[in-house]
């Protein structure tokens, strides 16, 4: 299997027009004896990174925040967003990227992943293409994925939904880019605006509460 050089940090992504289920099946059929996570992601192009991005959002899809994890996972989503924006393989931890994967264990996982995304393909499909096609549009969607990652890193502690809303935004953007689904992109924008509004309300409430407390102390 031919893969981009793992030593080239500026290697461009491969094309993402093919559905991820088809990409995973094709990759499973032509796996070498072993390959690194870096080579696997470069073989899938943006799809590999965006699939990783989807997985990163899963721990936050409950209303309660996950302390200590959102900063790390949010930072990884930020890096993926940068990679999509500039159509380049972004920097990710070397220990993760250089990990060897054996065909015997990877092939069943890829085939199972293909089965899962076949179901996703039925629910999410190319539509509202003006929101998903073209280099400039893809850069903008990548930037919004970056914004969702930054919002996920916001230090709101155990405040309910403070991780869930930006995680949903990142998930919708990742699925929208993967599936060329403009409806998912719109949902991502909606979640991003909802997150900003929610955080704004929290900050406003904290300021008002601080002023109220200061006035009580000053009496």
C-alpha cells in the first residue's frame, strides 16, 4: 500500500469525495502486514482525522462535563480543525502517530467501522452542497471545527452542557465534512451559536453575581 511519507509534516490530504465506509473497506482489503497510525490517517486523508474527531467528542455527549479531559480532547480537535483548514496533516503527538498497528487486529476493526458508517451513510448524505463543496468552503468548515475545539476547552468546570454543546458542534461539523452533508454543517453552526450564547449567559450571570456580592459586602 502506498502512503505519504510519515516524515513530511506538510503532506496534503487525499481526496475526501468517497464515502468513509467505502474508504475503510478499500483500505481493509489492501492492508500491509503493519502500518503506523500516521500512515493510516494519511491513507484515509481528511476522513481519518475527522473519524478520529468524531471519536473524541463521544465522552462529552452527556449533559455532565468531564473534568480534565475537555482541555486535552479540545486541543486535539483544534489541531484537526487546523489540518482541515489548511489541507495539511497537522501535528499530533508522536507517540500516538508512530504507534504500529498489525493487520490481524486492524482489518476486523476497519471492516466493522465500514459497517457502522454504512448506517451513517443512510442517515447523512450529500445535500445542501453549497455548504460543503469547494476549497474555500472546506477551509471555512475546518475553521469552524477549530472554533468548536476552542469552545470545548473553555474553563467552565462542572457546569452542565458546557462540554456537550461544543462537542455536538464538533461532531456535526466532522460528519458534515465527511458526508458532504450541508444539514449537518448547519446543525454545527447552530450548536456553535448556542454554545457562544450559553457561555455569554454564564459570564453575564457571573458578573452580575459578583456585583451583587460586592454591593452586599460594601454595605
